[in-house]
C-alpha cells in the first residue's frame, strides 16, 4: 500500500510551501534542486520543516487543503510541534530521487 505525505517546505526568508507527495525524499530532492517550475522554484522553498503521513490520498489532499486555509500563525505553531528549531528535517534521510518524477504527486502549488 502506498504512503502519502503532506509536507511543508520553507525558504530562507520564511515563505512556506505546502504540498502532497507519495515519495517524500524524492520530492524534497526536487525542491532542493529547483527541478519543478512554479511557486517553490520562484521562492526557493528548500528546507523541509514539517511532514506527516496521512494514509490514503484522499485524506492527504484534504489535510493539505486544510493546512493551506490556516493563518500563518497556526501553520507556524503546527511546525513547531515537531520541529521547534525549524531545522531541515530532510537531513535525517537520504534525498535521493526514486521512482517517477512529480507526475506521481498531486499538488496545486502555492502554500
């Protein structure tokens, strides 16, 4: 059974990107290398500051939409529940791309 993640990437200036993926390490790699044109590439959101496994894709997309509706303060508080120092969580795993490219993912861009 596939796993799906909702995740939050941050830029140095504090811009947040919220997305969904079925391969977190590959997707983080794509953010870091600016391989996907759009919001994330434009704002250089390269630091993984939050992620959660949501189970089924329908639940993951619903969670992504919920987080995108939140005010910034609420997003910041969520991030700090698992990452109070705002460190790059991707340092705890290898960001080596595997599988297909972003076509496996569903994400509509801006966070």
